[in-house]
C-alpha cells in the first residue's frame, strides 16, 4: 500500500520503474534524442515568431488569440484520439510517422495565403496531425529509458539544445529580413524531422489489439487534482507563449534580443534537465510541482515590472523551474500513475489538459486582454493564475496526506 502522493523515496522508486523493465530493441535513446532536437528546433522558429508574423500581417490581438486557441482545441482533441488509437492497436510508431509527414504537407499551405480565413483552416488541419507528436515522444522516452526513467531530463535536454541553437540563429537571420521567412524554414525543418522519424525503434514483438487499460487510472482523484493545478500553471504561461515576443518588440527590443531571451530560457532549463536524476532522488514529485508554481508567480511579477534588458533576461533564467522542473515532474508523475498499456494515452491526456486546454485558455484570455490593456499587465494576471494553480496543488498534497482513503 502506498499513499497517492508519496515521499522522496517512493517517488524515486516509482520514477525509476521496476527492475524488471527493459528498453525495447536495446533502447536506442539517441534516435529519440534526435527527434527531440528536431522537434524543438522547429518549435524554436514557431513559438517566438509565428504570432509575431501574424501581427505583421495585420491580424488583431483577438485574431491572434483565436488562431492560437483553436489550434490548442484541436491539439487537445486529437492528442487524445491518436493516443487512444496508439494504445488500442499498439501502433504508436506508425501513427507518429504518418502524422509527421501529414503535418509537414499541410504546413506548406501557409506559403499560399496571408488572409485570416485560409490561415485559420490551415492551422486547424495542421494541428490535427501535429497533435500527438510530443506526447508520443514522451512515451518513446519512457520506453527507451526502461528502468532509468530518472534520466529523462538528460534525454529531453537535447530538445532544449536544438531550441537554443535555432532560436539564436533565427534571431540573427531575421534582424534585417522579413519575418515571413519563418514559414518556409518551418516547412524544411518539419520535413527533416519527418524523414528521421523513420528511424524510430520498432516495438518488440508483433503489435496486437489490447483492451484499453487507462479507464481505472483516469478515475483516480490524484490524477485530476494534479491536472487541475497543471492546467492553471499552463494558463499562466499564455501571456508568455503568446505575447512575450510582441511585448518585447513593442517595448523597443530588436529581434536578436528576442531570440537571445528565448535562448537563455532554454539554456537555463538544460541545467536542471541534465541533473534530473539527482533532483528526483532528493525531492519528491509533489514538492517539485508546488515549488515550480511558486517560482512561476515570482517570474510573472518580475516580467510585469522589468523594463531593462538585464532585468528581462534575468526573468528568463527562472524558466529552468517554471518549465524545466515542472515539466519533468509532470511526465514522471503521469508515467508512474498509468498502466503499461495506457502510457501513451496518459501522456496524451497530460499534454492535452496542460499544453492543450491550458494554452488554449491562456491564449483566449490574453488575446482579449491584450486589446484592452496591452502586453505588460498580462503578466500580472498570469501571476495570479499561477498562484491559484500552486494553491490547488498544495491543497491536493495536504488532502492526500491526511485522507485515510488515499492509499492504493
């Protein structure tokens, strides 16, 4: 019997997995590391500059928020659909390759239009196929790491390295060039990622249909308490992911500085990711999650107040905690909770509620508020939302530790 929210030792054992686990096909973690590198390299072009591109096309804050939010809706729905199909038919690898190729093909549609209506349709279609990629990568990571799941951060760090290298290069490239250059660059990067997806390890044994085993785990209170807090944590990031680049540009900073700011955040997160094994050996998952939300409150308050380049860059260092430690603890927590045959669905649900619903709500809210108050006050609102998420996670921890029925 174990409490739903365990202490340090329990988390270390659970995050590592049982000693009987074996990575399929000898693991091949380098192949998954390359996918992280390429995925986040492309994301390093999209995240800081796509909304800025839309802003330069003349789209309003509401239109930018609608594009981002509807994309998130589709990501939520189809991440769950693809995840359930992958677990039901044990076809994660094939679905990942199919979606990578299809998402690349759909993205090419952005080369043909700059009008809001067609771009909205392309955004929805692209999100349909893009939806499962990151949650499937997280599930691949858990597979190839086997009994060494605490080393997840080291594998995931390759994504941050890719993000840093690309975001710095793009910032310099766009300094004296039009921002619409990002569209063909993302197309090329997506095509390369799709081609290398063919080298992902095949599952050991013949794929077979299985009865889906995630229903019982998804009825557990601890999962939904965690997801509620994580949802609010990602809502609080809506201003950052959706409007931080715009905030910097309207504040008078160059595109090179924007790229440097995003790169510094990724450098900071690498520092904690490569130390993930020591981190989760020393601290419990609940402690890491609650501490991360507390740091998010501080970060958004500092962004709200910061005006100098040095102060803005200093806030980016806190990304190591608000994203790095929170994300790693979330992935390990969900992997621990879900049964073996439903791990893809578990990661898809986590990604859907947080980076899907959380981002969607954040984009909608901040798109609306941007039209009323501009960019700076958005981060004060974000601090309040992060505080609410942290209080929910803290209350969940206190409830679980005092509830006699919180054992399994």
